[in-house]
C-alpha cells in the first residue's frame, strides 16, 4: 500500500531507495525497589555505566578524523552531559532516597531535564533535549548489558547508494558509523533544522526529512521510498507513475547541479551590467570550505553563537580569536562579517544564578542578542577583543544583532572603543577602522532605519526574524508555521523601505535571511534595489543563475507596481510574472 508522510525538509534533493531500519533502545524501564543493603552496589553499577559510556565517546571522537567536523562537537556535548551533575549526580541521589534501580532513576531525571529543555525559546537549545535522551539511552544500554550504537538492518544485496536510513533518531555515535558509507538519505521521527542529523545530511549533501513523528513505526524494512528533502515529503511504496515522475525530477536536479557548477567562477552580473555580491552564511569555521566550494565571494554572516552552543560553555578570548582567525585566513582576503553572539535569555551565562529564574514568559521578546551582550560586559569585551585581534589577518566587519534603539548602538560603539583601548595598551595589532553594521530584524528598526543609517557603516536585513516579529508567529511551531509568509504585504513594505532608505543614504545593505537564498525571490529583491545577498553556501549558485538571467532595468518598474498590491493572490501572480 502506498502512503505519504510529511515532516521537515532539512536538506534539499530527491532520494529514491529502499528503507534500512535502525533499531533503537527503549527507555521504558522497570521500577524496582531495592533492599537497603543493595543501594551502594546499585550506585556503583550506575557509576560504572557512566564511565564506560564516557570511554566509548572518547574512542569515537578519536575516530572522527575523516567525519564531518561538526560531529566531534556533538560528541563533546554528549560527554558534557555525562559530566553534568544533573545526569551524573542526581540519579545517584534518587537511587539512595527512593531505593530504586539505576535505570529507573536515570529515566526519571532524564524526563525532568527534557521538560526543562522544552521551555527554551532558542530552537537550537530546545533540540538539545534529543541529545539528553540519546546520552541516557547509551547509559541504559550499558546498564542492561547491550552497549554500542544502534544496529543497521539491511539486505546484503542492496547497494548503499540505494539505501535510505529510517530511524527514530540518530545520535552522533550512530552517524560516526556513516563516515565511510554512501547512503541515499536520512529520515527520522524527531529532530529539526539544527539537529546533528540535519547538519550531517547537509554536510554530506544528501536529502533528509526529519520530524516524521511515527515514520519508524510505519515503514517496513526494504520498502521502496521516495524522499523529497525540499518539500519535506516521504512517499512509501510509490506507484509506477509517481516513481517515474520523481525519477525524472531527480535527473533534472542532477543535471541542474552540473550546469550550476560551471557558474562557480563567473561574476554575478545582470543582463544590464549590474554587479551583485553573493556571500555565504556560516555557523562554524569548518563551513568555510563549503562557502568557497559554493562560489561565495565572502562571508556575509558568521553566526558566532554556534561556537558557544556547540561547546556548552563560554569559549575564552584565545579560543574565539583562533576560530575567527581560521575563518578570515581560510577566506583568503575575502570579506568576513562576524555577528556578535545572538544568544537568548534562556541560556544562563553565570553558573551562580538559577537559569529557571531567567526564563521569562516570552523569551523572544526578552533580554537576548545585543541586549544580553550589553548586560554582560565581561562576556562582550571578550568577544570584541577576539574579533579585533583577528581583524589583523584580513577584512572583518562587525555585525550587531537585534537592534531597536539608538542607545544600543551608542553603547556598543563605546564598548568597542573600550576593547580597542585595552588592545592599544597591550600593543596588540588590529584594524583601527573596522566597520560596524546592524541587523534589521525588528519592525521598529526597519521603520526607524534612519537612526541606524546615521550611526553605522552598513546594514544587514535578517528576514527570518523580521518576518516572525512582523507577523507575530514562531515558524518552529508547527501550529502556526503555515502563517510564515515572506510575501506578506507588510514584510515587503519593510524590506523595500529599508533597502531604498539605505540606498539614498549611500550605506551598503544586504539581506542575510532565508529570503536571500530563495531563487524565486531573487528578482523581487533585485527590483527593490538589493545588490548584496548572503545565504547558505548551497544556494549561492542557484541565486547566481537567476541573477545572470535578470534585467534590473525591466524588473524595477514591475516591482514598484507589485509593491502597491496588498492582496496575497495578486502578489503571488505578480511574482510568477516577474519570474516568467
């Protein structure tokens, strides 16, 4: 029987192959009451399991030399959880207080931690609950006498290129096993765009759909699957007509990729001779290779918070400096825009505080991004000094997230001057004229953009947050995600106003959100006057292809007419004509 499952497409492309189910441990454990004399022995059994799993993770990390670099970071996170008192000590207390078995105590504490992670606003931090579950699952396996990673069950006669991994979830330990394999796709019941499975899929350039909820239970081993990573669709046992349709689409995608690769070294110039700059967004120093392979002219957005999130603690100045230097030197003289930490109020930076006290009713509207940096001057100085020190190795621009008020810029510039002064006193070289820019991602900033244009060297429009704040929706919430609309008239007005205001003031402006990497919106942005785009490295050549076939002199008047429309249907019809 043929049926379709819907999830979150986190890595684009189409895969056609046979299902390969991954077994996983159950966390439904028995609750046993122990005699008082057995409690110390049970605690010792728990401690031994923790040590054994830590040893396994250390061995795995030593074997990640040829695996995607991000996997080592996720193994570090799992090791960190094992060393955290919340997992290493609390279960021991539960065992002693309730005289219960180690498995049950560990699962009780896991459920408590998962509930805490679910309260976080930041989607990356929220998804770390899956890491907690995976760590506990490994310890449970050790306690039950079944250590090791999940096993793969596939027919021996099936080629790896035709296998689609189907799992409830994939841990870093599982994915390490894939470094020498060539699977067609990953699909899982849980996970999101920032999960390690999504990162792995993108690094391997294979389609992936996550968040299917019950795909692992519904799909049988060896069944034929179609995975559409763009639309977030998995088709099980497709009929002949659907299968042929997707085979043709897959061939077209591969042909298009081949054609696009030929554009890598071509300048992005419109038909009427207008130069357009195409930059890449990155999250870790290891992403530089993808940016260069994708044909990016520079880094338009380095999301530095991933240095913090992938470690689990705050990197010191030297560590940050080394990371920034690696990116700058890796880009070989191409410009690099580094955004200061865009952290939320949901992550406690001071261990002496109770993190739960700092989680507000609506953290998205609380003390986060530049607000948090300005309230944590020591942390901010550490980052500013590290960025300034790295600026001697190549062109760096400093980008400030979530601006809404003029005084935030004034305070930021004062903090920057303080960092410069301290480096001068130490006779440390840096770029005295480093440019400072601001993110326009709050409607108030777009509407009052003049106060930022007078104080800053450049602007960068973060459309992801701008759309969410303008429409009052959280696109990670599946109940309202369908309302996320970059073509909403209000969003288009804010974009057009910001771009035209910057152009009149002679201040460079870029778009660095998902909108910049959507080829369907390239001509719309060109017609608005945008000349600098920054996007995921995989999208650069697709956008360049659209630019090479565009004539701005024709687009501009049509876009002006389009911006006067306010009916959704008419706007989409106008966009189709623009792309026709």
